[in-house]
C-alpha cells in the first residue's frame, strides 16, 4: 500500500489515445467535401492515460519509444475537444453539433451561450476542451496529482492532440440527487391522444391514415428538454447536491463557477496559465 507521506512518482508520463478509427469515403463523382458529416466528424472523445515512472534515463527513453513496461498506470483523463471556431467557419452552429453529439456537451454549450457575455470580456474565442473525468486509482489519490494534471492539461492537449483550446469546462456530477420527476399529466395526454388517433384510423378509411395531433397535445419546453436529455436554461445545482471536494480541487487550479450552474470553467491564455 502506498503511503501518503511522499509521492510514489516524481515523473508523470501521459499517453494519448483517440476514439474510434475514422475513415474518409467518397465516390469518384462526388462534389468536393460532399462526404463530410459535420454532426459526426468534428467532435470525438479522447483518453489520456496517466503513468508514473522513475526519473532514470533508461525508463524515460522507454516511454518515448512507447514502451511502458517500466511505468505504472495511475489513472486517466477522459474528455473531448470542441473546435467551435472551426465549426462556425464551416457554417454550422457549435451548439447544434454538441446537441447531436452528447447530452453533456449540449448542457456545456447551453451554459456557454448563457454566459457568452462573460466570455467576451476575457477574449474567449470559442475552442473548448470538455473534461468528462479525471480518474486516479485509489492508491494514488491524495498526493496532489489531480491538481498537477489540471494545471498541465492545456500543455498536454497541445502536445498530444496538437490543438489549443481557450477554455476548459467541467461539471462535477451532483450528489444525493433524486431521480427527476416525469410530467405524468403530459405523458398521459400524449398516450391518450395517440391511442385515440390509432383507433380512429382503424375505424375510418376516409382520413388516408393521417394522424391529427390537436394543440392540447403540446408539452412544456421543460418536459421536452427532459425527454431529449437537454439542459433547462437557468438550471442551478443546490448546495446539498454539490461535491464540495471536487469544487475545491478545481477552484484551487484556477477554475471558477459560472453563476450557480454548477459548471466550472477556466480561460486559457497560454500554456503557462495557472
């Protein structure tokens, strides 16, 4: 068992790995760029594997040759780079791309849009790295590695992914949170109207099998967002549901909360930003 008195490793090595293998496929007669899918091709999650190693020249040389036999994996960083400026240059909306990609990215960009005026004050130019999780194995927690990784993350991203986001975003998962309540009344209305229309079709051939949905079937934006897995504008995280240790860790590394949303952000000026 590793003690907490001194760090087991003084040297960390980060090994990057992307997501799925990507290909570009097109027909000989396709127009240039026709095969590009903006909804699928611009955002991909990636993982950085974190290793501890000795400071000897031999062990360090091994890792640079992709030989990690003398290193010990102590954790990983999981997240993704959102190239918002590129997305906009290609004529798309970064929010729509994030909404198509994943619910957590939709929530992130919803907050970014909500607080965009604050970002403009600090020169935010839209490229974002979303930290999904920094995980250290149990025996390597408590040595301060988490904060070191957060401080070094912009340089890690630049070194391995060759991109440089100007904003880091993170959302500590709420704790002690009850399951969201369903809008039972709205769901009952939908079910009832659907059954009514189906029965009408079965008993009447004159309507050409067209489903008619009356206005009473409309549901609230909040219920629609819940069904779609989207964030409600103005959502906040109550104090009772906050993981205070995580907030303190990220704030110690220069992150600040956006309002009471629970989302933490850190503008990055250069790789030396603290």
